[in-house]
C-alpha cells in the first residue's frame, strides 16, 4: 500500500520559539511499514507546508498523529482530506487512544490506532490490503454499520531492539534545531518505553504501560553512531519518559560512550530520587557528555507532591540539583501550578523554592487534566473542567478551576512566576543572547503558523486550483 503519515502542526509557545524535534513516533511507524514493503512518506507540518501537493499524489491510506492539543487541527486536516480525496484515514496518539469513540463519531476518521503504533498500523494495513476483516487486528477501533468495534488491546512491544530505526530519511532533518545547545543541530532518541510511577497528572503510564521496557546499550550506540555518521549530529536529546530508571544501563552506556571516544553532548529526562541513590551514575553521565537533565520538581509543598503521587520531597529536589551542580550538569527544573487544592500562597512558596534551587532553565506548567489521567477523571467528576477546547490542553492555559483559584488567577500566577524567576539580573544576563533569538524568530514562526492554518482551512482547491486530482484515486 501507499501510505502518507501526517504530523499536524504544534501551535503552542514551544513551537513559536522554534523548539522542534522530529516526530519519532511517525518515523518508527514509517520504518516498520517500509520494512514490510509498503510505500511510505511523512509530512511534518511543523517544518513543511506542501500538504496538498503531497496529498495529491494518491494514497491508499493516510495516517494522522493526534495528541490532545493538536486534536482539533488534526480533525480539520482529516475533514479536508475526506472532502476532497476520500482516502481512508487512521489516527493514532494519546488523545484518540483514550477517546476513540469521540474520534470515530466525527465520521472523518475511519480507524483509531490505540497505543503503540508500529505493528498495529502494519497489521491493519496488511488486513485491509488482503481484504480481511479489520476486527481481527488487535489494538484498533472502528465503526461497522454505525456500531463501535473496539478490538482487544495489542500487547506492548517487548523487544524494542527488533524495531527498525526511525525513518529519519523521510524527514527534512536539517530543519530541526533548538536553543539548548546554542542553536546547534540536535536530534532526539527514544531508548525506553513505559513508566512505573503512574503520576496523577501524566498519561504516559496509561499509554505506554506501567512496565518499563528498554533498548540494549549496543542498540542505542548503533543509533548514536548512525546519526553521527549519516547526519553529522553530535548533540542528542534522550526523550524517554524516564531515561535513568535503570542506573546500571545508564552506567554501561556512558562507559561505552567514553571508551569509544564519542564526542557528543546530550540531555535527558530523569527523577531526583534516581540521581540521589546513584552518584556514580551522575559522575559518568557528566563525563560522557551529559550537559542537562530535566527534573520534575513540581512543588515545594509536601501536600501537593503527595497528591501528585511524586514519591519525592522538596529536600530531595534540593539535594539532586546540588549533586548535578557538583558534576557540572545543568538542571531544567519543571514545576506545576494549579493543583486541585493548591492555594496562591503555596504557588508563591514554590516560586521562592525555584529561586533557591536556581536551575539553569525553569518551566512553570499549569496543571492540565489530560485524557487518560486520574486527574482528568477526578476533575471532570467534580465539575472543575471549565471547557473542553482541546487546543488549550497544552500546559500553558488554565482549563479548570480549583478549590481555591479561578482559571484567570492561575494564568496570572503562571505569568508572574516566569517574570519573577527570569527577571532577576543574574538570570537576565544569561538568557539575553537566547532571548534575542527567541524574540527575533517568534514573529516569523507565529506568521507561519497562521499561514499554515489558513492553508488547511482553505483546502486543496484554493491552493492548487485545477491541479487537484480526482478524489480517491491512488496512482
């Protein structure tokens, strides 16, 4: 089959300031489909705009990725495809995995891929190509004569080493840059899946499973060396939900990076408790090129931390940041504002705590009830979700009221925390070079986002005129 995979544009603040990574989820799906002789292309609308030109080439299936904040724009794309081309559409990603009925009720999505997409997408496409009943494919949902069919869940992929490397050759890799390493080219890798911690506000454990599954160290190194040789990358972001869960694996990986004299710099996601119990791991991480770790610190309040099921204390966070500083590793500190029983005073105390920790980068996110989380169920039941305008479910907008704070108050406090933290002279001096680049690129990125939204809204006939091919034909 001929399959086109579409990554809808992100429209949040991170996209506006030019933080972009390749859509590895789609690249993994593409690599798996291609391995079994399907013809695949990817269009990433975060860095490309020729949507209608590419769609005009004729496809047997279109796949669209849909997390919560991009779900509305994904539906707009699907609606235009149905209107002008009549291609069958499958959608995957966290949002539709949890809300498959909502997605299928739109009548513009034909199949929902629930959970990990590589083999489920392959099995669905193979079944359709052979004329078999899709109900035999595990891990999907679809409608048959108006009735919702939800097949049994597909088992998680146990041996991640068996997956083909992401099909980065189908992406414009030169377009992916970010500012953490002074605008130098950087790419992302995923070395594990699943998370056993099941935090109150996070859907990862529900989407990828509670069981942590890991790629082997030789397999990870082969991808790093491939990226260095083919794409000349020397900076990497390990975007696992929890890169350091297995300390011995990290130690082995770091030793190999050092032994092979791989001149790389990298950052990853971690947890404060995992750092504190393994200083040897932290030391080797620094020696192997680790320059920054993202830590979910969240709050100074024990009450709030316990409500999030974080299993850490504020003192743990303080010690972890100090440990990283000891070895020259920067901290990207993440805090969450707007807990269901959080007061204004608690938030301001967390702001004070953030200044005490003084991480190199700070992130103040607004607690968001993402589908698939226990928070969503509790907030919905309590009537705290004020609107389900999914495009605002991005961690930057207040979409629910809490016991003590209105959404407008939470929004104002989020802005206040950023201004207070970064408005200090010692921080301003350090961020000014990057801030100039952010401010310079912001208008252009905002203009591009509006132009792309207009292209999607207008559809192919407005853009391409008489060049639009007859609907439903695959060449």
